[in-house]
C-alpha cells in the first residue's frame, strides 16, 4: 500500500516537470503569435508546463490561458492540435462566431472574459461542463434550449432575458447564474439545482410569481440591484395568494396563542387566523375550489361565520391583541416569535425540502415587517446573508441548519445566548455591527464573530486559546476587554480533563472543561489522534488499532497553554498514595482522579469532606472546623462510582479567631484563637479586633507665636475616633477635624517659640509627645559678627556674610600660605580630614530607642562602627551590614567636580567642590512602644600630632575649645551651631531646626550630649515617625589667629612674623549635609533610614 502511494505521489509530482510535446509547443507558439500574447511569446514554450499552462504527465496541454492583444480571429482550427485540451481561459479574445457551436471532442470548460467579442448566444451550445461569459449583451435574450448541453452556465455583467422556450427533457443544466429584470418559470428544467439571480434595477415585480417554481433547487442565491430600493419585503409581498400558500406565510405575533391546524375542505387552501380573547367561534367553511383567508379578530364576541363562496377570494382582517389563532400551518419546524406585533407574517421555507444553500445579498433591508423574514427553514440548510439590515431571530430557527453566515450587514439586535442542543449549526457573523456579549453557552459551538462591536469578556473556553491564531481570528476586531490580555492565568483550574468514554474498539470521547481544539493536543501514544469541531467541545479520539489490553493510561499534552494530564483508558478505580491534613483542609494525592468535581466525593471518619479542588493527581477538601475528629480515621474516595480508601491520622485543630483574618491588621494565633495585632493596631472589646489605631503624632505645622491660628497635627489616627480629646500644654482644645492621618485645631497666640507638650486621647488610649508648634524670629550665631561682617536672616537663622568673611557666624577670612588637606574614608565608616598636625574625625556612632521621659531603652543601642561590607562605585563608598533584623547602608559620596546645591525642608544650601555627602539607611527598626522615639548619636574627634614638626608657629599646646549657639531664644537645650577648635583649625557644625517627618516639615531638637578636649557627642532627637529626614552639616575652617609655617623661624626660636590680620590655612571644609532617617512601618516592624547628606570640603 505504501509503495502504491509512493508511485502515485511520484506521478503527481512529475506532471508539471516535463517538457511540452514538440508539436504542441509549435502550435502554442503559433497561437501566441496570432493572438500577440506577449507573455507566451517571451516565455520558453517548451518549458511552459512549469508555468501557467497545465499539462498532463505526457507533456500534452490540458489547460490553456490566452491573453489576446491582436484583432486576429481565433477558431477551433487553431486549437485542434491539442488532443487533450480540457479547459480554455480566453482574455480579450476575438473568436469565430461559431466558436461555441462547433464540436470539440475534449473541451469541457470555456471561460470568456469581458473583452471577448462573443456576448450573445443564439443557438444550441456544444456540450460543456462550464461556460462562463463574463459579459453578456444587455437586452439580449438567452433561451434555455441553447444551454441544454451545459451543466454550469454563469454570467457576470449585463442584463438579459432568460426564456424557458420549449420542452427541456434531456437538459443537463444544473447550475445557472444570470442577471435579469425578470424571473422565468423554471419548473420545466429537470436538472436545475443551483440558481443565482441578480435583480436588475428595473425588475418586473410581476414575475416574482415564478419563485414558486424553485422547489427542486438545493442552492438559491438572490442578489439585490445596484440601484433602486428592492428589499426582501418587495419579493414576498408581491407574491400572489397561491405563491403565499407555497411559502406558507405565518402569523407570529401574539402571546398566549392556541394553534389549531389543518382546516382543509373540498380542495380548498384555507388560512384561518382567528385571534380572539375569551371568544366562542364557530367557523363553517364550505368552499368549492375557493381560496379563503379569513382573519377574524374579535374581543369578547360570539362569532358565527358562514362563508359560502364559489371561485371567490375573501380576505377579512380585524385586529385585536391577546387572541386565539387557528392557523393553517402544517410544519414541524415552525418557530413562532412573540414580538407583540399584530398580524406580522413571515415566510415558511420548510416546504423547500431539497434546498441546501440559499444566499441573499445586496438587498436594501432584510427584515420583513420588522422581523427576520423566515419563520421556518428546511433542514441542513446553509444560509448566506450579506449587506442586509435586520434583527436576529430566535436562534432556535437555525437548530437544524448547517451554516449561518452573515457578512457586511447591520444587525439591529444584540447577540443572543446559544439554545442549540448539538454542535450545529456553525454561526458566522462578521463585519455586521453586532453588539452585546458572548456567554458560556457558546462554548463548544462553531462560532465566528470577527469585526463587530461585541464587548465584555471572552469565555475561558475560547480565551485560553487566543495564542492560537485560528482561535484568535474568530474574535478579532471587537471590543472585548480580555482579547489582548495574556493567557498566563489559564491553567488547571480553567482547563480540565475529566475522563474518556469508549464509543467502540477504535474511538473514544474525551470529556472535560474548556478542552480547546484538537490540533492543540498531543498524546504520548502515537496511534491516537484527536478531532473536534469547536473550542470547548468534547474531543473525539481515534485509535488506529484495537485498544491494546495493556494500555491503561496515556499522557495528554496541551501545547497552549503548556499543561499535561494523565488519562485512564478505560476508567479504573483511583489510587491513593498519601493524605495530608492542615487544620481542616485534607489533601489527597494519588492517580486516576478526575477534574470532574461532580463525579467525586470524599468522606473522612464518616464526615463529608467538602470539595474545593479536584484534579487528576490530587484533591483538596475541607472537614468542619474546628476539627473534632482525632486519631486514625478512614478516608474514602469515590470517583465515577469507583472507590478507594486509606487510613490516616487526623489531629484536632485549635480555636479560630473572630474574625479569622483579624480584620487584615493582625495574625490569628490558632492555639488560643486570639489575634496578634500588627504594630500600630489594638483590640478594644470584641467588636474592634485589631481595628483600633495605636495612634501617634509624627509632625506638626507651625503658626507665629504673636498671631496663633490653625495647626495641623500629622500622624496615624485610624478610622475609629471614640471620644477624641487634645491637650496642649495642660490646656484642652476643641478638635476642628480628624481623619486617619491628620488633626486640625485652633491655638491662641503665645510668648516664645519653645517646645509644646501635646497629649492626644481617643478610644481610651493616650499618647504624648513634644513639638514646637509656635515659631518666632530666629537668631543667627554671634549675630553674624555685626552688620559690618554679615546680615542675619530672621526667617532661616542663617548669616549672609560680607566679602572677606566666612563661616556660619561670618568670621574674618584667614590669609597667608594655605597648607593642603586630605580626606580619608575609613573601613569603619568614619571620615577623617587631616591638615598638618590636626585631624578631625566625624562619624555616626550609634542609634538608640528613647522612651517618653528621654531615657534610653535598655538593649536597644546599635553600634554602627566597623564590620561593614564595602563596595566602591565611582565616587561613592557604600557600606552594608545587617544586625538581627535591621539593615544598615552607609553611603559616602565625594563631590569632586563642582559645587552641589541642595534643598531640604524649605532650606537651601551648597556643598562646595571637594566636599563629601554621607547617607545612612536603617531599615526594619522595631519600636518597643508607640510612645518611643529615636536618638541618633554623632561624634567628632580632634587629634593633634605633636610628633610631626610641620607647623610650629601656632599655640599647639593650648587646649581645644567648644562653642555652641541656638537659633531659638526660648530654651538652652537646643543647639543649632557648634564650633570645635584646636591649633588654628575650626570644625563648624550646623544643625537645622527643621526636619521632614512623614514627608512634612516639622521642628527637631539637637542636644550636646557630652564634650571634652578631644571629642564632642551630639544627639539628634527624632519623633515617632514613619519616615524621618534630618539635615545637619559640618565644615572645617581656620582661625583668624592662625599662623602659617613661614611666619616664624624654622626652629621655633626666631621672632614670629607680625601680620596685621589673621593668616588663613587652606583646608578642606567638611559639611555633613543631612542625616536622613527614614522609618518605614512594614510587617509589624518600623524601617528607619538615616541619610547623612554630605561632608563638604572647601579650599580657602
């Protein structure tokens, strides 16, 4: 068998691989020359079989295409040299007048383009399978007898009159496609089965009567005119009563109808529509050869109608609602639409039992009195509608159809749900303005809805396979919300294989959920193939041999998405491999399970285990919680009436919390059934489990002390505010407003700008802290040396120095020879600035938690010096380490190229070229109490190396000195400026009175913790805040009394130089710009980050 198939393939493959017979090649060359067919003339005639002309395996022409450019007349004599010629396609041809009437033994198909000189037929044509004349002469008459030897005749342009002229016995005309202004009676054409008719613009409506002659057709195509207003109602309204009887027009418009059929008396066709509400009707129809259409519509009447008619047509119409209809409808496939329209008739096509294809196109509208025109259709019908304007019918109308295709139309009703009992018909509605949504009822159906206005969500049965182009094309060009989304979420929950059902020794049905299309499936058994008709439908499996007795299961792989299943064939009892318990959830692992939850049940110790997930390999279910079972219990699993069981240990579980999720602000301790609230949340009573905020204030706005005004307190206050109260310096204040993060109050004027004690109480919880809510004019250090040396800004507390004066307090600029300074960043994270014999060391030494009374919390101190992991990136040295749960990142950046400008909390400052910026990040700091705050400790050491004889002109044996001042005049606790001097060198520090707390500017406090001749320790006090940012800075200057090394003799015994002003040594200024502390509340912890922004060094 395989050998025979191979030979056939070889023969087929060589049909177009031979040279044209020499005699035929010469003949074709002659025709090409005569017709002036340039493409043939310029081609290799001998090799023509390889191109547009088809040859048989002997190298003889069977199909020829000529594109004539000359006026020479072609005759059959020109083609008789081709003994096997079967098909001719002739473009722009000039043919002899007898060309269609001269017998040719082999020719079966002739295709003439619009450029042909032959555009009429006036005698019987030779026997052909196909004659296509693209253009026929408008106004010409074509007689059926001329086509009796042709199986398929088709024209494209022109309007003709088609005449069925005589007895058509023996006619083989099967397919006819014409354009005309009239319809003929085709009842005498015995073989006609396919008819396509294009209405002319001047169509004779009286010839519509001949539609009744179409009962033998299996394919009907009606195409509207290009001009005019022909609509489908024109076609059927103009039918005579006898034609209406043929089409069995139906009245489908009344609710609560009783239909009594079959009123046929004495060869009469009676259509009695009696629409009455609570009526007694006696209709006596005694007719002889009469056609009576009696529509009697009465409301609460007793009617006795006696109609005695001879050769009369009576049509009596009286219209009322809610009637009882006695209709003459003899059709088992007649579906009635109840649209509350009175006496709307639709066309019943069910009598056209041979009709298999029908096409309507180009009609102005396709509705019939506002409804879909048909009430019933023949079985197995394929219906095409394009360029129509109509509402969709009840889809039950198409229950027995094969295909419904609607294109380029205007659908006026939304897309319905599927009501079909089987997979037929295929529904294809494209480019038709269709609106609405597609629901799950269409899963498993053959459907195409591209290029419409559909919206909503594509069901999973299609959505999970949109990565397959053939599926995506079904829904493209709409407004679906998930069309362009990834299908990554499609997995075993959306796609499931339940089981297989054996249909025979060779076939089975694969059952499941959202199975997709068969081409997407691969089995590890090569002898199994799959097929289905639509995404989501059951899949049929074919085995090319009898199912082997040892084949118990096979693997099924989905290409899109990539998931696998093990399928048992045939179904067998499940196997349990293990059982696990987590509280009340039982998980069973094994094989031969199913995704079909409806076919699965589980019991544990005789108690039902409620299923929440099933698959082919594991099952999850829940027994009542809390678990009361204990000890060894039997687990029984049933899958498709097959049973498996196993014994396992079940443990009791602890009590649940109420609510079990602790309102999202805590974690349930199942042992006690109590919620452990996250940091910042409390439980007060049974109804507020972890719902009450453990509130705190992190920052405040300020008002001037001489005016008072509205102050906003920022922090965390939650959503429950029971009896809120605010105490400011022992005085109660009314609260203007309160929300989750802010409180507003109005305070009166006050004297000074000192610290204010604030206590906030709500929900019986009290919180206290200290802030500066009043502000006054700020003081500058040393009053900037007086107006000759600098000007003080009372808004910022900073000096603007005159020329030749420098520093925070505008001291005189030093002069003379300036020695250079060096900066060294140590492995401990400290920064050393060295100039001659003098060294300054600046470092953040530690961080400690502080309680409400200012006492450091025991065991909370974290030392920051040493044990760093160091990484150097460009001008940055990055230090990293973790202590317990807290991570510290120290970054020291050298500013080398240019001065750098900073803004912080409304202040502006510049770090000079040669400076450095220090930042410290502390994350995951855990507060022990929400009243607690943090204290950052910084120190500076000064060292004078007497062993180095670099500069002996200064009083190097004198002790160091420390000076400090405050911008505020309210207390002596806060310092904003500090000087640390030795050997003519001065370390100046500035601690701004502002910080950022949770992104808002607020005041802060800096204290001098300790000092001696060689060291000072500063404490920066932070509030209890989620994010805190500090900004101190330091710089190194020289004293105005500094003497350069050249101002005295080398041995120190000579007379020193006398200089009228101080000599300034060039040394690098150090500015610690910003200790940024960021505290981030997360996972029951608070993250604290400190950024030391910059130690700036400036050469003078």
